[in-house]
């Protein structure tokens, strides 16, 4: 199995797209993890540059909206179609809302599954606060109802939401590991979704916890015969990144933290 490590555009939206790609390529990433521009001219440029720089992409969908569940699902399908234009390895989706009823959440999941079947594509629903699958309790409900649902494993949110290392959620965690189609490799802790710097010795307990979760996912995918699997170091800028109380400046460099995590993933999982 080939493990491809992708760079998030998050925190680098200010850069021209080609300048961002040059930076990504120079740092040794295999591709990018980013939203797809709604503007067709900008989108065409993105597709061309991906080809020119030989970069893979996981397309990120977070824009869907609507005052009713019907309007939301229609918007969701629209943005899924846009995301598919760049020929992504998969579409990572911030799906629905945590306040949707279970039936409404299942309609969102069904919209994605129908889209995947029609377009022969893969949609992974990110386990993210505020969205479907925001915590293990909600995830178990939708897992039980939709056996084919796949996720992007961002378990930093589950750790934060439950204020635990998921000791009391082993069954649903195991199910989440089985359903993981993509990893967002960010280390969380019991009071937040992002430690300031996983290289700091103070955070080694948390970093070790997440590394073993990711290894379980990779081992399962390799056993299943997966050819290519993707992971994105996804430490974000402020306010995800901690800042100093005195001047509100970040306590660490986001780019350097993500490059450190990229290198740690390559070193730890060098058999993939």
C-alpha cells in the first residue's frame, strides 16, 4: 500500500495557488487537501496546476448550506459535483449539522452515497465538531443506520467532545477505524482539538495515542488490499493554533508543525 501525505491549504489561502504548490512540492508532500474554487476559471487553473506539478488531491467540501433539509441536500450535491471536477482521490466532507435530526442526517448521508454510486467516487464524512459524526454517540447512530458510510478520521474532535481518550467508546471507535477512508493527522487533547506542537515533549502522551490510532487504520487498510491511502497533517493557524496572551501571536509555526508531522508519519509508517 502506498501512503500519500497531503498538505492542507488551510492557513495558506493568502498565497497564489502556484506559489502554494511550489511550496508543497518543495517540502516533499505528495499532494494537497483543499476546497475546490466555485469560480470555474479559478477551478480550471487549479486542475491544470495539479497536473503540471504532479500533485494528488483530496477535495474538501464544507460549503453546503440551506434553510431546509431539502435545500441543504441540493446544495450539498452541487458542491460535491464541483469537488469531483478535479479528479480527487476522494472528497472529504464537512457533512450536515450537529443539530439536524437523525432522519435529516441520514438524508445527507444518503445524498452522498447516491452521488458516490452515480459518479463512481468516494465521499468520506469528516468526524468534526458541529457536523454529522461530531462525537462517538452521534456517530454510532449514523453508523448503525448506514453500514456503507465512510469517514475521514479526525478523532481529535472526539477526544475534545468527550473530554477523554475514548476509553468508554471502544466499540464505536473500532467501527470508526474500520470505516476510515482518509486521515486528518492532527493531535488533540481532552480540552481541545489541537495541541500547540506535537514535537514538544510535554505532548508526547497525546501524540503517541493518535499515532497508534492511525497505525490501526493503516494496518486495516493494508490488510484489505487498499492500493493508495491518504493522510493530511492538519494543524491549523490561529485560533486553532494557540497564541500568546500578551501579543496574540502563535506559539508555534503552523507550516513547521505540519512538516514535522509529515516527517513523523513517514518515519513511523515507513513500511507503507
